[in-house]
């Protein structure tokens, strides 16, 4: 189970870098706010996961630089996409993770709270991106997640 939590943590490192790069180049205020909230969701989730992992007897690697480079590299590939196409790409990209993490939460036999967090964060991101694609404010969904899980 902790291997899955570690895997999710590495995904948070990647996501923080990915969304931070998009946030840093965004000139539109509304879109900048969206990227900023996505960074907040990834950061909050990552903090909770790291806190859990550091309390375990198992030891894990934390390749921050490697995951940051990977996130930055992918964001650079996609940042030139037109807004609608970028959102479509992100929705397709996030969907399998949302399904997988929700299954992890359903299947877990221990650490239910942390697996619910993992699933809830991905669901919030997925539903946010879907809403944005439908030209609705998806940030509300991110705000709900942040309110629920802030320490």
C-alpha cells in the first residue's frame, strides 16, 4: 500500500512542476488563477502524502529534480496548444489516473483516509478540467477540495 502512496507522491511532484510552468507563462488572469489553484491542490496533496511516507518504517526515494524536469518537459510540449485543445488533452491525460486512484481507494484495506485524499484530489482535478472545457468555472471544485483537506 505504501508503494502506491509513494507512486502518487511522485505524481504530485510532477504535477506541481507541470502546473507551475503553465502558471508562470500564463498572461490571462482567469487561466493563471486556474493553474495556481491546480498547483495548490497538487502541493497540499503532496504534503499530506509526504507526511504519511516519512512516518513509515520503509524508506523511499524522493527524486524531486527528476520529477520536476519531467513535469516541466511535458508542460513545455503542451503549452503551445490552443486553450480548448490543451484542456481536451489534459482531460484525456487525467482520466485514467482518476479511475485508477478511485479504484485504489475502493480496494484499500488500510490507510483509507490517505487513499481517499489521493482519489479526491484526482477527481477534483478531472472534474475541474471537464468544467473548464465546458466553459464553466472549474475552480470551485478545486476550492472545495482545498477546504476539505487543508491542515
